[in-house]
C-alpha cells in the first residue's frame, strides 16, 4: 500500500524547500560552476553559449 511522505520530515527537506521556491524548479542549480572554458569554446567554434550549457547539463545527468 502506498505511504504518503511529508517532504519536511525527510533528510532532504532543505533541498526540497529550495526547489519549491525556485523561479524555475525544473532547472535548479545548487553549485557555482566555472564556465570560463565553455565561454571560450562557444566563441572559438561560433556556437551559442546557452546551447553548450544545456548540452553539458544533459550530458552530465546521463552519467548519474
């Protein structure tokens, strides 16, 4: 039988609270990223920075 869980009572309560208060909860970063090399690559290859950032985020998620 399914059991209802209150997110405030879990060990991830703070992360859940940050996620709920985020302006766009589907894309929430909790870590500062150094994107200097990505900016250089986007200029060198004439590619959009946002496109490369999205690709890196999607690529990183597949490895978890």
